[in-house]
């Protein structure tokens, strides 16, 4: 079938199938679809290059050193030979310039490359340099004809595109993708890429036009043109995301009716004056003020409360629930694990002692009789507060008048699970979602921009910083002696082993082996130990946990099931085995299990003697600071955003070019401009906003938007 080009008769040429671009055809189209997910003209233009080659710079072969990365050289093809057979088959060529000889090697696409090359001709070669038996070598180079004494006659900067080995083997490598993209750009006019950012913002920020940016991101004439195009397109990604979030937030503020908590009543005041165990921090008072304002506005509250480990979120949650009770409404608190739900229930019941408030626990293991009573009281309106796990969202759970839903460790629940809480009330209840994992500001701006955010960045008075140290295996005897000293003072100790789903069996064996090793250091009957892990039956796990909480055992050997939900003020030492296997946020969460009493506490990070750079950086950060927000920022910069889409379970963070780690200034600017625009024009109906509105309508269905975060 001959190659053909079809220009769509519709105004949107960019939605044309990629099959119809000159140089593609059916076979190449299938490869582009399967390997790169490119189905349309638009998707080809949005397959951005990850670097550019300076085509004016041709190095000499003698310039290649062990430190050389990518290099471009030109020379004469002196030899070409196919060696080996089957899986060991390879093609080796020698390229010679005035300074030396370079070996070129191909393991794939050999027959296609062989047809293309001619002995004695000159070629321009580009690729990653290396050495084999002291001879410079490039494996799978990009190679094209070259006329000595000239450049290749193309743009100053040539794009290099992400590609796969399969595409390269089929003659559709980075250079061929560049040719196809160049062909397509000759067909595109300014009307095909209309501006989607209001003119005022484009002018104020001196942004390159959208059409120019698309051209220059692929084929810039200068480095400066490329930088401007890149900056423009990154800003656009951030801006569009912030506008979407801002519109959701604006509509919720304007139209989402909520129950009204008119008064701060007797129960709130009695608890505040008589039962409050300590003076509230300034951060707690500030957050309560924000919550009271939300709940009295007549609009539904949808607030994210993020605070570091031990910052006192539970007290804020309880005072908010008392506000609901004083106004005649019921509250629920949903936790991700039974351990955490029980912990909340025990603590809150103790704090409410002497107050006329009915509170019950509902989990998967709640017995039938207790479950029946709780459900009956809840439906009759006799139950003020119910605390539980995902059991709270099951169909039989019916509230009389739910006014407040609190979700703890919210990232552990799916969007659909959280949304089911809304169905339990006639008017949407106020929603408070809490997390003890501090979220970097940049991540909060993109993943939680549709929520009102409260940050608790103070610890209650009397809390002492936890001393964190990193020790290698050779220090184990000293670590064990230190634990004995702490136990002799009446303290308790955690020893945590990693548990990674992909290798549960091996990790379980390591845990059991570790438990036996610890027993050798701490023999019975002088010492008593508990062990907690995910393979235990719920009842056994609860019993072992309770023994440690009550002080019957001095040592708790556990996996990360104790990451949240265990509050033992007497525990002063946390030993984390194989600490290099944990992420920063998880290490910080685990460390938060100690330092909950008035005594000095310690976290000891035990590792092998050899660590990679990233693990070393994590452990160094943990030893240097107790500030969860600093740790979260560092974690983000070390790992990158990773799969943080899961945090919001939406397509919010599918940025092709922008990075919330590296492009913070652009993100701040995009957020500020989006907020100003929506405040001035919440419906995007003005003349300068209409193009943006049309663009957003065209994007509908490409991303999943939710009301709950």
C-alpha cells in the first residue's frame, strides 16, 4: 500500500489517526500505537523529546574518554562484519576519522542497518560512548549520511525522543520519529493550536504562544527558544490543573449546602474546661477556628487536616465531634485498621469520661449482639459518636442525622469508600480528612488543591525530640546492651522488621529468625516479649498488642502493622531492622511510636554495612531532623513524585513535562494566577476566559474528577 497523507476536513486536524500521516502507514501505525500509545496526530506532537543534540558540534574520536557520556563523531566506514549466531549474533563496524578508530555494534535490527550502510562512505554517528578491550565503542548508534566539511543542514538542535528497542529494530527509532514529527508540524497552523491561557496572563508572564511553544519544544532554532517553549508548556500543565481544582473548590463553596453548627455548646465547653488533658497549642486553636468557621457557614466543609506525628489531631477531631453533638448531629470517625480504630475508641472514651455522650465501636470483628445494639442506637439517634473501620460504610449502617464524618489516614481509603459516607445523610455531612503523613506544599497544591487545608506544625508542650542514630550490623551488641539499660529503667522497646508484599514468605522467615535472635539476647524469664505481624489471627494480634500496651511485655517485635494506632507512652526505644528498605515517610511514621511520654526517646536505624547513595541519604535525613514536613519534602526530592496519583486516585498528576519537585516556582505562579482568575470569573464566562472554558470542555472525560479527596 502506498504511503498517503490525509488532512482532515474537520477543524481538528489533530484528531486524525496516526495511520494517515505521510511516512507512517498501517504497519508503523500499529507499532506506534502498541509501543508508545500514539493513536492520533495530537499524541505524536505530545510525545516530547527528552533532549536535543547540538548538530553543529562534531567531536573527534580521540576525545572519547571513560568519562564521556553521549557524543557525536563523523568518519569513514572502514569495515562491517556480522559475527556469532542465534542469540549471540551481532554486527560490528569500524568508523575512522583523522584522530582514531571507533567501534560500532548492533545486536538488533542487523539486517535493516546492514542494508543502509556502505563501506567507504562517510557517516555522522551519535550515541552513548563506552570502551571494550580499551577500544572506544558505541552500541546501537544513531547513524546517517554525512558530507565532510558541512553540518547536516538540519536545525541547530535535533530532538531525541523516547523510544523502545522494538521500534528501533523495526527502523522507527528516535530519528525516524523526529522526521515524522517534522512532517506533521509542516501541516499544522496556528488555528490548530489555539491559545488556552487568557491573554492577560500570557502577556504579564511573557509566555511564548501555545503554537510557537509546540513547534519549539520539538525543533528549536536556539537553546533560548527551547527554554521558553519548555517553560510555557510546563506552566500550561500546572495552570490547567490548578484551574480545574479551583473550579471544583469554587463550586463547592458556592453551591454545596451543609448542615449548620450554630453554637459552641455545653458539652464542648465542659470538655474544654474540665477534661482537656493539656493546654491546646497555637496550631490546634487556629485549626479549630477554621473548622468552626466552616461548620457555621451553611456550606459543606471539606477540609484536609495534616499534622506531624503527635501534633494532637485526635483532640481537634474530638472537639469537632463535640461541636456536632452540641448542635444535635451525629459523628463518625473511620480508621483504616482495627488496631487504629480501637486505639481511637479507647482514647476518646477515656477523654469523654463523665460526659453524657454515647460512643460505640464498630469493626469487622464486632460481635453480633454488640453490632445490633450499635446499629439500633445509631438509627434511633441515641448514639452520638461511632468509631470504626470500613465497616461504617456497609449498607446496614444507617444514621439518624449524620452531620460530621472524619476519615483518619485518609490515603488508605479509596475514593469510592469515602464517598459512601456521604450517602449516609440527607444533607452532605461536613468532611474532615486527616493524615499523619505531612504532605509537601507542592504536592498538596496539586493533589489536594480542591480541599481547604489546615496544617498543624506544633507539638504539644513537654514532648521531647526523639534522638535518631544510624548504626551498622557491627554495632548490634552495643544496641542490644543499650536496650537492656532502657528496660532496666522500666522502659519498653519496639523492634521493627520490614514486610514487603512481593516477598512476604521471605520476610516472614526473617521476622521469625529475628525474633529468635532477640530472644537469645533477652532470655526469659527475665525479659518478656510480644510479637505482632499480619499473618497472625486478629485475636492473637490484639492480645499481643494489649500485653505490650499494659506493660506485661517489655519488648514488641513487629512488622509495620504498628506504623499507626499504637500509643504506649512508656516505650522509649524504636529499633528498625534493615532500615535501608524503608521509605522516609514510613521511617518517620514508625519513629512516631516512641517519644509519646515525658522521657527521652531514641530511634536506632540498623542496616548492613553497604548502602547505596539513596538509602544513605534517607538515613542521614532521618538522623538530622524530626520535622515531618522537612522529611516529606526531602522524600519527594529523593524519590520524585512517583505514583503519587494514588494519593488522589485521579489523573491530576499526569504531567508530561512539568515536575512538582523541580518546577516549584512555576507551580506557585500557576496556582496564584488560577486563583485570581477564578475569584474574578468563577464561571469562566468573560471574553478572555472563554477559550480556556472551551479547552476544559474538550478535555472532559480524559481525567477523573472527584468531590472527595
